[in-house]
C-alpha cells in the first residue's frame, strides 16, 4: 500500500499522467533501479526449494521485478505448494511462463537427470538459485543421528553441487549466467549444537568461492547470500514438527522475513553484468553473530 500511495503522490505532484511515466514507477524500477526489469527480461530461472519460505518469496519478488517478463522453473518436493504458487503468479502476471517440477535434492544421485528431463525449450538456464536446504536438531557431537547427517550433507552440499554441475556447461557455452547459492551465517560463525549444519554451510561457502575462481574467465556470475535469523519453516523442520520448540527460537526478537531475503537476492541478480555481489551477510537489526541475538524481556 505504501508503494501505491507513493506512486499516486509522485504522479500528482509531477503532473505525469502518461503511461510511460507510470511504467517507470513500477515496483521493480523503483526498488531495484531503472535497469532491473530489462536485466531480468526473458530469462529462464531455475529455483530450488521453491515451495515455501525464501524460495517462494524469491519467485514472487523476481517475477514482480521483471514485470512478468520471466520464465520460472519452480522445483521442490511438495508439488502441491509449487502448483499453488504457480497459480498465484499466473493470476498476477499472466504473461509470465512458469513450470513446476518435483525435485528432491537430497537424492543427489538423481539430480543430474533433472535439467535434461526438462522440456527442450527450458533447458537453457540463465539463473540458477540453489535455495533448497535442510537442518535437523541441535544435538552435539556424540549424539547426532547419522541419518540426519546424511540428509543435511546430501541436501545442502551434494545436491547443490550436482545441480550446479548440470548448468555450468551450458552457461559456459553461452558465455553468460548467474549461479546464486543460499548460504548462512552458520557457514561463517559455527555454533555449539550445529556442528553438522554449520559444516554443510561452510562447504557451500567454500564451493561458491572455488566455483567463482574457476569461472573467472567467463561472464558467469557466482553469488552467495548468507542470511542470519530468518523466520520461515526452518525451525519447524529443525525440530521435526515440534511447533512449541520452533516458536521459542525467535521469541522476543524481530527476525528477518523470507521477503527480506528475497529482496536481497533480487537486488544481486539485477545488477549490471560486470557487477558481482559475491557474498552478502544479512542480519536483522538486533543480531550481531550466529548466537548474539537481542531478545526483549
């Protein structure tokens, strides 16, 4: 509502009633800069973990910034949620092209089949957003369930690497592309009770930096966004559906929202081709580290 009010006020004050003036005040232009829409125009974006949280918010933010001129491949395990998201996008931006596909990146051995299995017209990926991730528990070393270790490494590291390997050759051949990995403060500032999860996100950080150096002779950008405290389904998954435990994680705080992170992702992807937002650590106002979070009494 604030944006629409601002647009009306600006138009009234400036006396601009022409359609071109209103188009220049679209959300994508005003939020991300005058060139943002054109820099996304017509691109094919593959987004994992798109069924909820940061993934779903990013899909909506990108298609909005592109004013609908975007092709989205929404991938996740929960296809019912993907289809609902696709319907929402279609209702708001009928010109956007969206397909949904089931993808469980934890089954990393099957991940290389994903891109070749897409319709031929959708296989040239311009933007890969590796968002899918998993965390389980706060157990300390000596108490960690090996099955939880396996799922976290398979999802956060091996699945991410396999999908990235699927798109890099095509991007190299075309001489362009964006690969954006969702890391975490946990990959930079490990904490007690998060040894395995922190190790997976540290691996994502190292992989991202290595990949950027390997592609330094190309126009392929490699980016990483590392959120701090974000209130999504993350904690509910961590505690395996225990809503009471999950609700206490951010009690007395004001964490980031999925939309906050989606805006950062969209900003990074809409910079000039020669500008690489290589690493972005994003905190809410009252966070200073992985474990330093101010709580109101």
